[in-house]
């Protein structure tokens, strides 16, 4: 039998606990409200959603007041017309996803920051409205601790998001219909760009650039990038889904890329670049590119379908060297190169490499001309090609045997469906544009710089 006194004591204790929890919850909610600045706390400068007039001044006052108090500014749903908004240190602007819209209403950037820290934009629609002007829609420079998340950035007449000397994270955003580049980062100080969707850009998807060659270390991961044009023309400076220029030690990983005028990932003078586990479809030129003055490129685990070339690790003449091309699947490499490129440049090549590179464990299926091209003229040094599968290409592997070309080892590859002919075959030797051997397995003794063994053709 239970003691009534003990039961009453237990009930009192439980009720006291419940009351304490409810009191704590109310206090927490009050603290949370106190730590968020709403527009209705800004009278007489209250912001008016969907007002037809410009609200830049009222918005700027609200931003400054919230930043001074170190609390977020939370905007309600609706459209706010503005331009030239400046974010001070600690500025945090929060909105309701898909409903809170800042609409560009002038020639200046919609939002800018210079030398600020701990800046946040979240849950906003940042709309350039296609207005003409030379400014980027969002222009942030020398910012530490940047966070941009869950935003829609759209209809920028030029660059949508420009980041200069910025450290931080840009994640989970949608950037659509940019006339120039969707996201241009210059001289980054530790930038992660992840989980964003970019659709429709006039000249480029994501740029990781530096003013001078040097370490960068940005991470570009798990983004979806589609519909990249090259309105600015040229031979590859425009039209790339991801372009890394002069920036060292950048990781480009796990991105889904479709329909780019030139490259899916293009590293130009980008030493230490890692291009890993990307899926690339409908690419107008070289899908995965390490070119010009670089040292060190790892291109591994990618899947490419429908491109003019699959992988290129080139420009030994300009200092491009040192690479690993491993475990990629390259299919339907049949396109012609786009207008603006050198008409003498090759196409229909699964993998092309020149210097100090290992090509291992790749599968190439249906390349229009050559499965693997090793060297070009005298530009060949210390390349191994081993354990690859090449199917359905007129020429399986073509190796430069021109006078002055360096060493290569071609071993243990499986080549199926090559077409023996005057200029084609499973393993052929090239002296510039002339065929020096239609069967390197037979003629290997003529070229002491080569090791050719164990290949199945």
C-alpha cells in the first residue's frame, strides 16, 4: 500500500518541475525575441513590405541598428525595393525563404560590404530584375566569417555574387539567370562553396581566381550547375561551369554539371588542384582540364558523358606537369570543339596527357578519334598508362614518338574495337601529325624510350 503523504509530496515536486520548465521556456522565448530586431521595432522608420517606393534609407537604418545591437534583422515576407545597401560588421539579415524579396531599384549593387566581419544573409530573394549597370548584384570584399545560405539570387545583369578577399561559407543557395558569372571569387581567404544550384549564366558558373598565382584552398563541393554559356566569346576563358585560375590547392568535388559551353571544370595555372567525383554531361569542349602553368593535378573518380574531350592534362611547353588521372568513366566523347577554339586542336579524345603523369584504371567508351593520347610532338615526359579499358574507339592509345619525345610506359591495358588502318589502330605511334607506327606492340624496339607490354588488343 502506498503512503498518501509520499504520493502528495511526489505530485507537488512534479508540478514544481513542470512550472519551472514552463517558466524557463517563456524566458528563453523572451530572450530570443529580444535578440532579434523586427521591422516594427524601428518606428518611426518602419519598413513597408510591397510598397511601390524605394526603401533603401529605411532598410539601411534597420541594418545599422540591428548590427550595432549584434542581433539579426528579421524581415517579413514581401518585396522591398532598394539599392546600395551596405553591410557593417555583424550584420545579419534573415528572411522567409521564397517570400522576403529585396528588389534592385538602382544602378549600385543591391548589397555590398567592405572590411566587415560576421556577415550573414539567409532566407532572402535577392533580385536584380535584369537592370542594366556595371555593378555586381551582391559585392562583398574583405569579409571574414561570411555566411550566405538559403537565398535565391536571380536576374543579375552582370555578376550575381562577387566575393573579393572573403573567408566564409556560401551554401544551399539558388543562383539563376546571371548575364555574366554566377559566382566570382577573387583572392579567397578560405572559402567553401557547397550545395548550391546554379542555372543559366552568360559566361561562367563558379570562378575561383587569384590576382597572382598562390595558395587558395577553396572547396567547391556538391553543387548543381547547368546551362553555362560563353557570351563573351574566346577560346575557353568563358563558358566553364567551374573555372580555377591561378588558385592553388583547390578541391572541386562531387558537383553535378550539365550543359556547359566549354569545360565542366577548368584549372588554368592551378597547381595542386583536385577534381574528384564529379558527374558531367553535355560539355562543349574539354570536360575536365588542367592546363598551362601548373604543377600537380589529381583527376579521379569522375563520370563524363558527351563531351569533345574527356580529360586533358596539358601544356608542358608552358610548365604544365605532374598529374594523376585515375578511375574515371568517360563515354561518348564525340563532339566537335566549339567556335573560338584553335581549329588544329584535337577532339574526340578520351584522355590526353603530356608530362609526369600516371593514367590508371580509367574506362573509356566510344571516343570518336583516340581513347588515350600520350604526348604531342616533343612534349612528352615520364608518363605511365596502365590498367585502362578502352572500347569502341578507332585508335585505342596513341603515343608520341617524335624525335625528342620522352619516356612512356604503356602496360596492361585492354583495348577493344579499335580499327586497324593507315592512321588508326589499337596502339599507334605519332610523330607530330604523321603516323610513325600503326602497331607499337610490334614496333616497340624501334622506340627505346617506350615500354609497351602486357596490353590486350
